[in-house]
C-alpha cells in the first residue's frame, strides 16, 4: 500500500496534553507508505521494482506517482481511482523522544482485488 504523509508535524519538548495546544517546529509533506518506501529502497539498490495498486485522482495521488516515477518504479499497473482520495496520514512526532502519533484515512474504494492486480 502507498500513502502520503500529508503533514508530518514535529512538536517541541513533549507531546501536548489532551486538548492542549503546542507550536509546530517543522512541517513536512512526504510520499511513502510501507510498500512504496520498500519499493524505492529496492530501486535505489539497483533492483527492478513495480507497484501494482491504486491511488486517488487527487493532488496526493499525483505527488505519490511523481515520487515513485522519479525513483524508477514501474507504474504500468497502477490504477487511478476517480473521486477517491489517496490514502493519507497526519503524523505528529515528539522531538524529544522521536515517538510518533499517526492519524490516517483510507477510502474503501482504494482497495484492489486480486483479479484487478493481474
């Protein structure tokens, strides 16, 4: 599965208390997801890599595809789902510990069946 980490927010000192408020130290937008990250690592090691899956027809899907394409991943069998948001996550990282909290969403329409993956 691919995903886009819409915003990775790095917060200072420690994670705020529930319903608290804290200033963001750094904000990053990065394509990824466990499978996509593994494919990019393989490509950087000189292996051939192909992604078979889906992305939405939104800005995040375009960012994801651009990144995978630039990394040399074969995208021949990627399906772009109309009206479906690309899987995404908001990640908050506690700068003092490196611990992270992830808020994610994945639309059911982004699933791919075995038959579709051939």
